C-alpha cells in the first residue's frame, strides 16, 4: 500500500486527507517543492528545502522544520514506498481555519503533505528534443515564490497541449520569462542567455546546476532579458526543470529551431548534468 506523509505521519494512501477548510484548498495559501531521486538519493536536496523555507518566509508561513528535518521526513517516505528513481512532491499550507482572507489569529499549525512517484528519466525526449509554443505570461508578480497559485501555469501548459507541444514558453510583452513549468535558455553563437533571477521567474534548482556546469565548461552564461524574436532566432533552445532536466527544444511555434537537431552546447550541458547526478549521489 502506497504511503503518504501527513504532518510527520506515514498513512495509507486511501486514508490520507486534509480538512475541508485547509487554506491551501480554500485560498491556494501555501507552497510546494518537487524533488527528484536518482539511485536512491534525493538529488540536490539541500537547495530544494532551502528554497521551500525561503518561500515560507516570503509569505509569512511559520514552518517548524529545518532542512535536515525535512530531508529526514522525505527519506522515510521514499523508503516506505520503495522509490529508487522517481520524485517526491511536498506541499505546505498555512493550515486549517475558518474561511477569512486574513491570516488566522491566533495562528494555526501548518499542514505538511508529501507524495512520491516512481519513474525513469526522460531519455527519449532528452535525445530527440521537444516542441514548444510561446504564450503571454499572465501570472502574478511573485513568480520567485513557489506557491500553490498555479492557474496561470496550468492554462499555459494546456495551451501547449492543444498545439501538440510539450511546453509553453511565456513572455511579458516582448520579454521571455520562463516556461509554464521550466526555466528557458536561448543559445546563440556558443553563449547561453537566460532571464535574470528576480520576481518574474523561479530560480530553478536545475537552473543553478546548469549555471555551474556552464562555468565549469567555460560556456558564457548571460543572465539578462531577451526578446521573443531573439529566442526564435536562437541556434539552440533549452528548457529545464527537476523533472525534465536539460531538455532541448527543437521546434518553436511550429518552426524548426536551428537545424532541428539537438545542438552541441545542449549535449555538453546534458553530459555535465549526467556527471552532476553521479557526484551528488
């Protein structure tokens, strides 16, 4: 029987529940993280849980756990479900209270929930690439917080699906921000370009890894704004996230990216990411 983490308790999936007046359900008042596990190891656990704690602080959510305690809880959940290669989703809400927009007074204890899933790496897509579309970024102005308010992301992803694409690359006006569930990179003349870290994007953990790999390999990593037109004329395009890793985009809005093949910079970053997985284990 699959186990679910509910506030430090491992319960059977069929018995897992949260109160009807949980603020995550009523207001989307909460935060989350999604973390990969490779070969029985939680990949980049520390930066993920540090980001979770940062998100909690940014929305004034009191969380009684530190990085080590969160890691231990998730390790127990993964072990209970026998997950060797897969992922874990952890969600924290402000807790259950009578419906009122203001924070509960006095405050209530946060609700923590986590679930796991077993799956392999997306080898075929990493080798062949994916299709993407562009769409206007309609999300709120604190995208740096990994909050439960994902309706804008959901609508963007659904638009991609309707156009037989795997990702929607968003832009505010003419400036590219990020994907519906990924960071975005344009590669031109051997250099990487990606949106700077600010409130318009989430500072992805895989983004941090890619930046480290690029610096190790001497590949220029430019953090600055660029336009949709610049993206469309890129030699290579990458999107990245915890689940899709370093993913090449070979077609954008129905048009071929570069020569339509996975490019040399992308391949170099993928090779570096493979080594990073091994060294982080």
